[in-house]
C-alpha cells in the first residue's frame, strides 16, 4: 500500500468500487477503488488539471508548491485501478497546530461528483484534523456548497460569527 | 530599538504618545509610546493576563505556545515608557505562506480601547501580511466587531461566501 490508505470500511457503501459504464464489453479491467493520501509530493500538473476541470483560475505553480508545503494537512483522493491512479479530489488545511484549522481548495473532479466522494474526502480531512487534536475547524463556503458542508456538520455563522475577507486595492 | 518597531509616522495622530490622566502631579515620568513587535518569544503569562482582561476563557499555555510557534505572523502591541513595557494588544495569523491568511485572537486591553489602537494593530498586521505577498486575508468576526473590521476594509460574505465552523461532538 505504500503511503496509500484505503479509507472505507467494507460497510461503507457510499464509495463502492467504481466500474465505469463505458467499459468495453468482454475486456477484463482491474476493479477500481478510491484511496486517499496525505502525501505532499504531488504532481502539480495533475493537480492543476483537476482544478482546471472545475473551472478554477490558474495559479502560479511556484505559489501552489509553497502553499502545499506550508499547509498543515494536504489530502488527495485517487481512483486506483491496478497500478494506475488518477487524482480525482483534493483538499488542504492551514492551521496553528493547536486550536484552529481552515480548510481550503476542496475539489472533486466533475466526472466523479454526485456519488458521495466529496463527502468522503471531507470526512477523511475532518478525521485527520481531529486526530491532531484541532477542535475549531473552519472554512469559507461558496453559496452553492453551503448545504453540502451543513450536511457534514458545519455550522453557518455560529453565534453570529461572520466570515470576512480583505483584499488588496 | 532591537526588534521593536515604531509604527507610526509623525503624522499619525491616531496613536499619539500616551500620558495617563492618573499620573501624579509634579513627578516627571518618561512619555509613553506604543510600539509593535513580531517577536514570538513572549511571556505567555503576560499574554494570558491580557486575554483575561477581555474575559476570554483560559487555554492551556502548552497549546498557546504551540499555536504561536506555528502561526505565520504574531503581532504584539506594547506601551513603552522608558525601559518599561506593557503588553496591551495581540493578534496572530495562520497562513499557507502563499495565498491565504486567517487572523485570530485579536485583542486590545480594555484600558487602551477606544483610542484607535485596535485599528493600528490591525493595520500593522495587514501591512505585514501584505509585505509577504498574501492576497487573501480572512478572519471570523464576532457580531459586535463586524463594523470595526468593515471600517478597516474587510468585506462581509463577499460574493455570498460564508464562514462555517465544525466542532467535535
């Protein structure tokens, strides 16, 4: 398994082995499964491709590398088929290693959306942060994913606490 | 000056030299001034006293030390009078060192509030983050300080982006 970690207990049906419907009849392909990694030594071009697929604007790879290096947690999600793998999801978190963490750049490839993989990615990320004894886990959610995070247990503006942003002029 | 940094240009009247009204008549005391530091080697008991003064619940010093150590930026604000100094404000930020920073634990001692020092503390913090080329500066504001941050240029829920929190059960 190397640094791979299979995340799902056999009872977890949310992320059953994937068998694409386009698979040619009569050809035997190894069954695919979804695995997670906290490895930071990622192929940044592969990550960029993933971010392109959801329409994010490109960022300088030099800065992406720095951000990954200085994130507290980096999670990538992969479809593994035999020895081949494809990056299908990503998330990372900044943190003070003690009290607070903030999750950024949560992405699932469009081809793999709507089958519970985003939820699985977030659950893995939360589990990892909790195992480091981080109690205050935060994020900034785009309007269309607020309900997604709410279903995962995130609370919107708890006790009236508001997310605020400052941008340079 | 050592690691001290005097922050205000002579034209900045927001933080004029402080002369407490309780000063005994006839006794010559050195004029006080407000200085900022990004030094991390702080007296944690002094910091705890400052946080006590605004009614924050106490946190284990071991974790506070770890959080300071792993913050991207730590800013303390001091009243300096001759060779004596007193911690009167504090703020820190987590960051990925590239894109995002999140400001936490902003505090000004009640005796020093309402004279522009919170604004000065935040401006210093923003200036430091900007000098590191961080473009997305965020925070989570309690309801009663939302307007304070708005006046500093922070935007509430920009484009509908919402702050969300996840707490352990």
